[in-house]
C-alpha cells in the first residue's frame, strides 16, 4: 500500500462518514478514525430538545445502527424510491410457484400495480406500488422472510 | 417439546424470559418495534424480527405480525410476558390455532378470570370471602344506590373489564354516587370498550396482599406464598415484599387454600396471582391476574423457584418441579420498582441515560434491560429496572435495601430511586404498619 492509496482511503473514510476503518495487509496495519459522523449529529439534536418532552422521538442509537448498516446501500439507492415491507411475513414474487413473477427488473409499473406477496398467518397480502416508475432493484429473494420496514423494491421515477 | 421461544414483549421481562430460555437450552426469538432496534432483548436473543413502528398498537399489540414472526423464524412457543397481549384470550387462541404453545393459562381460564364481575362470582361460589357488593353488574344509578345503601357507604364502583385503577370511583355518599356513576361507566367504555361496572364495599385502610399460585397440566395446583403489595401510588405498585409482615403461617395457609380452590374451579394451568384486600384480620378476594407478574422475583427469592422456567416446563406438559409437602418461605425479599419518572409528581420522564451503575453484593439482584446511553422511549412503560433484595429477615432486608439504593446510580433521567429510598426511612414502613393509603399520607 503506497502513500497515495492511504490518502485515498482517508478521503473515502471522511466522505462516507465511516467512524473507524482497520486494514491489515502484508504486515502493514492501518487504522483510520473518522470524524464524528451522522449518528452524533442525531444525538446532539435530541439533547437540544426540552427534557420533559413527550414527543415521539426515534431512539438516536437506533438511528446510528441504521445509518451504519445501510450506508453502502444508501449510496446506490440515492434518487430511487424505496418500497418497504408493511408487514412481517414471507416474500413471494409470484402468486404461486408455477406463475410468472409479478414484476422483474426493468419493468415499468404504475401506482397500484401488485409487486409481490407478503404471506403472514396464511394470508396472502398483495403489496402494491405506491408510485409510477421503473423497477431497478428487488432486494429479497423469493421465499425469503422479511421484517417490518425491510426494503423490497427500488423504483426509478 | 418446546425448542424455540418467541418473546412477545420488550424491556426487562423480555430479557428475563431470554435468561430462563438460555438456562434451559432453548433458542429465543425477540420481536421489536422500530424504536427498540438497540434494546437488549434484541441483542441477546438468538434471532430478532422487527414487527412494526414504535406505537405499541402497531407492534407489540399487533397479533398478526407477532404470529407471522413466529412462523418465519420457526418458533414453536410464545411467551407473552406481562402487559401488552399477556391477558388477551384472543391472542392465546390464535397462537394455539397456529400450533404455537402459548406459555400461560388457557384462553378459557383467561376469559373467565379476566372479567372481574364474573371472577367475583366464581370466588363466591368457591367459598372465598368477597367484599359485600352487587351480584354481578349494575345497570342503573338507582340500582347502584340501593345496593350502596344496603351495604353502607363508602363504596367503590369498578369496571368489569378494568385494571390499573382506571374506571374506578370511590363514593362516600348518595351525592358522590350520583356524580360518579355515569363518569365511571364512560371511563370504562373508553378505556376497555365495555361500560359494565359493579359496586363493592370500599375498605378505608386495607392492605393489598396477593398469593402466587401455579398449576400444571396434571391438575396439581400449588400456592407459593404471598406478596405484600400495599405500597402503591395511583393504584400502581411501587414496593413489594414477601413474606408480608401482616401474614402468619396460619393465615398464609388459609389464603393459599382459598386461592387454590378458585384455581381448581377453572382448572387453572401455569402461573397466576390471586389478589386479596386485607383489613382487620380478614381477607377478601379482589381479582386474579392470569400471567407472570412484575413482582414475581420477590417470590423467586423466598422460594428458590425460578417461576419463568417453571412456566416453560408446565407449558411443555411437564409436572411442576415444586416439592410436595409442607411449604415455608425462607428469608425475606423486597422489590423496588425503578421507574423513569419524577419521584414527586410521578410524571414519566423519557430521555437518555447518561450514567448507569447497578449495585451488587450479597442478596442483591437487578432485573433491567437498560444501559448507559440507552434512550428511554416515550412510547412505553416507564419501568426501567427492578431492584430485588434478599435478607435473612425483614430488618436485614431493609438495611441491605438502603445501601443498595444508595449505590444505584442513574443519571440523565429522573427516577423513583429517591422515593424508594425515603420510604425505607419511614417509621410506619419500618414497623410494617401500612395501608394502600400510605403514599397519600407519605411526607418526604
């Protein structure tokens, strides 16, 4: 690893708001600590609110993990409309195993078009698109369990 | 047999169930709302599923999401904890229909005992003393007035579906009753979806003493002694202890037998609590709670029985592991509820915990699911920890509790610790001379 590469890494770390990066390569160990990033910003925002507030606040710590977890995806999802699972269940791309999937990548969909099924308690819940656009990403595999709020589709509008 | 348990709850009780499962070698599934992603029960469970947004109605009370979470993770049993869906017979029924073992009583027993007017009737039929009052529900103000005059004021109006102090009105005279009857009905309607109320004689200075019972599928029902829960504010318990300073071994036996009779009448299985009011040497049935209770550790400490593990055993169809024969409580235990609230006004206090240090040493147990930097959400209950202290007798327990509370440090939010601590210096509390009016009369 040469000096230029290290500089590039430092740039990437600060750019992406990564808290800490550790790399070990051919006997060289490198650790870059980033600046306090997004999570801390959220924290201080909470701190400024009146103490006795009974507003519904998202737990800042939760925001922190969320931010960390989806950092990479966020980058490629920017500008895309994300459709998330409204319920917990099993994700199916087609009405039954023999049928064609409701949608595939590249399809143009209109608002109200059924995109998939999330099965919960033997009930087949059809999930509709809430927007017009092109399907550019399908996150879960067919038959995969999904939790509430999990990303299902990315739509380019 | 049970191999993977989904815990349909949050906070310290969810963690408590996970600990029991770990000791039994069972896998665990945590469910959580979006606000609880960083909760300890999520971290410590083997698997976790987000079941909805922060408001309980859309997450911890969302039956279909919870059942779906059990299905996608392959859980074969559900522990409901306390609160949320714990006493919802419909939830227990659906779990059963989905081939999930509900770790608790049958939906039928829950339904019978959940209706307070019906439970009162059952207690009466089982020969258990009840407070004088109406036979079942009272429909009109005139009817309530007749009964109240017959049994003598003061009386209390209670919602049949009630709990937690809502839908209750104390009436000292004809005039009070005239004003309170409609309010109690509409409050009950709003809070529980049923306006049904009944009338009972109101005791001026009672103690609240409850009996822990446990039944198994073989039909054995045991009593595990009492808990004194007299120290309450706004009908919510603050300090619990066992044994009660007011209960002799003889009285314990009588109350235990009464509780068992009632449970036999509904063929009760799993953990349950029979609450009694106690005044002037007499006890009266008040209600039954068909779940594990917040204050269960007090009983665990003086019986040596892990009640949550016992719940899972019994739900698997195994017999109770409680030894047969004469039963005695050993030592003394107290539980102090640590709520995130103003100790004077009792207003809940959400926010970030900046410092958190729990006491230790002999006889000290802390059940909690919070930690430093944890953010207390305004969406849920304000209970953040339970300090449980055990000693060889009541005196030692009080002294030990004082030093434990003194070393319990929570910064960033207001808590009930200063109040718990102050009560331990109160002469009436030290003497054990208390009634449910204690907090009204308590001075700092």
